[in-house]
C-alpha cells in the first residue's frame, strides 16, 4: 500500500489505485484529494469517525458515484461508467444495506450467486461452504426477517464473499457479532486473503479484532486522508522506540534508577510495582535485566508494550483535533 | 448486451417477495375478478335495468351516445344493451387492469427496495442500468399481462357460455378485442410501469411513487373514460392505431428511463 501522490508500485499492478479523488455534494466537500493504492492480498483498513467520508469513498471506488475530481483504477483498468458493471463482477461489497427479509437465507444467497454469474451447482456449493463457515447451516431455510441481528450481519458478509471476489469491501463487518463469531469471521477473512490473495478494504471505527487483519491503513478525517501506509511502518514512525513494562518484586524506586542508568528513558506508569521504559534496541533489555539481577532486585516480568492500530487511530485523531 | 440470467434473478426474487406480500397480492386478484366476473354477470342478468345503468358510473352516458349502427339489427332493445356493454363498454376496463397492477407492483418493487434499504446492495452488483431497469419493468408487466389474459379468458367464457345463448349465438371475442387484449393492454402496462419506474427513481416512499404515477397515467385513464362515455369507440382501426402509437411512446419512454437512470441519484437520496 502506498499513500500520498498515487503511483503504481514497482512490482505488479495494485488492485485499487485512487488518485486525487474528490467528491462534493453541492458546496459540501465530502472527500478531498484522496490518494492511495492497495495491492492484491492486502487488507486495507479505512478508518475514520462517522461522517469522515468512508462510505462516499467506497461508492466512488465501486463506480456508484462519480468523483468530482481524480481517478479510480481497479485491477489496472481505469474505472469508467462503461466498464463499471464488468469490474463490479470481480468485487464483493458488504455494507449496512439490508437483506431481503421476506426471503429465506437460501433465496438471498442464490439470487446473489446468479447475479454474479455462478452456475446453479456453484451457487449450491458456495452456499453450503459459506453457511458452514458462518455457522448458519441450520438456518438455510429460515426467513431472514426471523434471524437475529448478528446472524443477519454474518449473512450480509456471506453474500458479499459468495462469488469469491478478487476485491472485497466490508463495512463494519464485526458490528453486532458476539466475540466468538467475530473471531471466526476474522479467521475466515484472513484465510481468504492468504489462500486466494483477496484484496480487502474494511471501513470501520470499531477496531477491536480487526487490528491483526489489516496490513495497511488509511485514516480519514473530515474527508481527508490524514495517515496512510503499511501498519507496521506507521506504528514505527509514530513510536520509534520499543516500549516495555518492568515488574519488580522489591523496591520500585531503586529499579527505576537502574532503568534510568542503563536505558536512560523511564516513564511514570502510575503503578507502584511497574516501571515503564523505552529502548531503541531490544538488546538493551537483556543488559537491563542482567543489571537488575546483579543489584539483587527481583525481576517478575519484562513485557513488551507494542503500540496497536487502535493506539495509532486515536493518536492520529487527537493530533488532527488539536488546535 | 443484456444478460438475461441476471435479469431473471432479479425478477424471480421480486416475484417471491410479491408472492409473500398478501396485502399487495389480494387487490391484484380481486379487482380484475370484479371487472370480469361481477360486472358482466350483472349486465347479462339485469340487461337494461335502470338500477344497473344508474349504479355503474358512465354506463348511461355510454348507452345514450352509442351509434345504433354498431349493434346487430336483429337484437331486441334489451339484447342490444347487453351486447353493447359486453362488446364496447367493457373493453377499456381491460386497459385499466395493467395500469392498476403496475401501480402496485412497480412502486413496490423499485421504491419498495429504497424504503426497505435493499436497493444499494443491488447497485453494487454487475447488473447494468439497462438490465436493472428492464428487469424491474418486466417484474410488473409480466404478471399484469398474465392477469389481463387470464381475465380475458374468464370473461370470454362468461360471455360465450351465459350471454351467447341469450343473444342468439357466439359473437365473442371480436378482432378488436383480440388486438386490445393481446397487443394494446401489454403495451399500456409497459408504459405505465416505465413511468412509475421513472418516477420511482426520484421518490423515496411508495406512496410518493403511486401518487405521482396516478398523475402520469391520467392520459391512459382519459382514453378509457372517453371510450366508456361513448366519445371514442374502439374498433379494429382505433385499436391498431392506438397500439402503434403506444408502442412508439413505450420505446421512447423506456430509452429515456434507462438514459436518465443514475445510481448516484439513488444512493445519495436513500
């Protein structure tokens, strides 16, 4: 994934390439100068608070609405009104749009399978596979209106992946799911990405569980992409030093002095048995532990505190909102 | 290039939904039955009874304006009234049936999808604008045509089995009726549906679409009323000319509806 002025990566054609995308509705600018690309087999988290422009971005990327400025390229082909329908055949979209409540689970899925050109046999096979993964097999002949909110949410994801799309858009895919169902769904998506090199774009502001899925991230704030890139690189850029929490059995103050002497960076953890510190190099931690042991300070644990996508999201939003 | 399988998927889905909607299906069946069973039976059994002619709107005016030359000379006054009503007065009612059905099914299938927030899902699929619009039109036109033809078969049976023996032999259907039912009624149904779909793209509730559709189908109703009041009587020439004219309008309106269809307008007005 790359951000800033859009450019085709050196190796291979990106699945999605947004170049200086803008969209205005009257005088209101919903999205402004958005540029990023997502390569095959990557999961891109499009994050942002409500009204940040996520839905407008997805609608532009799928050809539902026409950008006021800029271009979209999908699978190496510039998206136009003429080729949008053909390109959509390679895309699956799950949004907060409703399913057909007076139809059964089977009817909802078979309609979608036929719309995407699956044969009757393939529809039946994929329906069985998807419902098994989503633990909905026993509800195949239930009316969708009789399903719980979580079941409908799973089914809407199942409908989007039924035709095994090359590019998948998901909108808050785990919203309303219990933790176990959310984990199963994330595992299934991870497997799709690994085995079929599916490109996934996830719009969300609920990061829990999706952090491990997203390899790339873009954070939208008021229609502008304020941060975009590889998650690991962005985290390293935001927090260049490695953070640890040391727990000692003895005198915390003495331990803090040793930490300050060896690694030179101590933070106030606010806990009387913990010492938080940062290092440039993980090797410094071994030296620290040796010194603590030498000074007869009992070391209970030294735990790395790696920052997460969640931390990055809130740090970015806070920075943007700061005057 | 139109993908018929994709269109069929949309049509089958809509029909399944419609079949489960008893509120929508009931009037689709009952109203045509009233037209083709109750009304002709009343006319056949009561003839020129004053109570009947005064209770059916426009019937007296129709009888007053009817040229006598259109009625076979060997029929009595009472038989002439029955013959005139069955052959001329009833004909335009078969044009109301597809318009009525279209106003229920078309508004339900298109604006209904907007109301139920299911339309955006369809717009993300590979369905082309032409396929989506044509599928939504056919979803309404096909059942309306089938209902008109079924109604016509029932009407023919009633007229031939009950009226014909009283009027001296089988006289129905006439060629004018065949043209009206087989050609003109489907074309009128297509036109009404196209117009409702066109209005539906801008409406956000079924009531809006149906209300606007009523205004749009006024010319059709005007044609029906003019026939019923004896101002314009359908003979084979009028029926064929009207069919040709409606066909031209159908093509023009359909192309305009497809040409003006914008996914953006739909998703941004949800």
